[in-house]
C-alpha cells in the first residue's frame, strides 16, 4: 500500500544511484569467503589509505566523543596553502557528491535547465531531477564531452553545466584548448561545475585554479576529492574551489559538522604523503597499460582512459559481470549508463589485475 504522505512529485521519476557492490554483500550472497573476493568496481585506491592517514585517524579516535571542527580550520589552511588560494575559496563536502547538492540547493528550481554530457556521472541527473530541473543531455563525441556542442546548448534557462574531466564512467579527457575556450565562454550567469575527481592521475592537467585565485571566472567551481588517489573513499571527504561570494552562498546550504573528525585528520595527513600519491600514480599507469595490451590481444574494444579505471566492450555486460562475480571478482556493469555492452574495471594491484583479466577471459569463454 502506498504511503498517504504528500511526497514530492519529483520523487516519482527519480532514479536511485546503484554503487559498486560491497565485498561483504557479494560474500553473503554467493557464500564465498570475503577475503577471497577482489573489488575492482568503484575506482578505489588498491593500496588503501596513506599510512600517515591511518596513524592520524588512530590518534584521533579518543576524541570522537566531541563534535568535529565545523569549519575544518586546519584542513582548509593546508588546502589553501597547497592550492595557492584563500580559505574563503574553499568549501568541504561529505564527498564531492555533497558539493553537487550544495550548488543545486543554491541555484536550481523547477523549470531550470542543467546541461550535461551523454555518459556523464550518474549523480548529476539524479540531483537535477531532485530539484525539478530540466536535464539537457548533449550527445557525446567519441564517448567524451562535446564541449562546443554543450556551449551551444546553454540558454537563458540554464543555471548549471556539469563537466567531469577526466570523465566518469568513460575515462575520457577533453582537449586542453576546448576546455580553456569553454571555461572562458560559459555565460557569467551560468555556474560551470568542473568535476576534477581524477585530476591527480594526469601528467599535465589543465590548471583552472588561477582563474579562481585571480577572480577571473566567478561562475566557476572546481570539485576535488580525497576518495580516489588519496584512498579515503570510506571517510567521504571532498572539496570545492570557487569565488568567495559563491562559496559563502554555498556555506548556507551545508549541514553543520558535515566533515567528521576522523576524515579531517586523515585528509590533513594524506596531503603530506607524496610517496603514497607517487606510488598510486605509477601503479595506475602500469595497470592501464596492462589492460590496454590485454584487450588488444583479446580483440576487445576499449576506451583509452585518463583516470584509474577502464571501460571495455564485452557484449552482454550484465552477463559478464555476473560470471566474473561468481569467480569472486567484482567489476561494474554499465547498463545504468546506457552502455549495456560494457563493463568498467578499476585498476588494482598487479596481482588483482591479473586475476581480473583471468576471470574476464573465463567469462568470455576465451580461456
């Protein structure tokens, strides 16, 4: 029997985000030992968190009876120094996902337009629909963003444009010249959200921070996260970099104490561990090369990736996902992204990559 409560009408068509499956859930379902399962589904750091972050969390445990610093003073100070911005340019979120909600709370209402690319991160459409906004989906170009076409899609009704670069789930990277032109040409009254969750994996990323530091683009916010290269996905901590006036407005939408004390301590320490970042980048580069060669040998189509995962065309994505899961290897089927013939594989350790490839070959009948 449906609830008699007058729920928001926007919820009727609102999809539910389906994350990568947890190891514990698969272990229960398939009656497998949890330690026999590997998860290469959610673009997590296969080396785990920085040892410095683990030590910092251990030290902070005794203080969890106290509320955390609601303004995350020390973390903002360190981030600001690292980026060359002021603390007033920064807002922290419970994962960068929460930054998406902040900007939507501040700017969106029923009938407003949000421009995204085909094959965009699933949360952008979900949050847009949550606020009753219209979603304008621009067809992808070679599975990535067609930035000139997205610029043409902006109208007086457009409030937000979301661009992930590199993009999730495709791993594509927009050309440098197109990014610079796009950032400069988005109208001043439209917020451009550049999602840079995977920027640390790039060798020569477009640096947009100076545009914010110098106050050149007041309608730009950059989103970054500690979930990927820093290995803190379970703590849920991300941040936005933007104009102080915009950040002040977004702060009004932020819940008190949204960043817990362990997350703050771990993020602070992780910023000091350059070796952990270097090791993760090197492993990721090697892992991408490994999978690209393997897919060529297997004559499987794949999308060259600039992130810490790779998309490969396997025929029936869900069927291959199920077959690999039965072998204790969790990948990500892409049917929810309108890519039903594909699966996404996160780069693991060399041993995990070998096992994943073996499971894929068995699932495809190639071994």
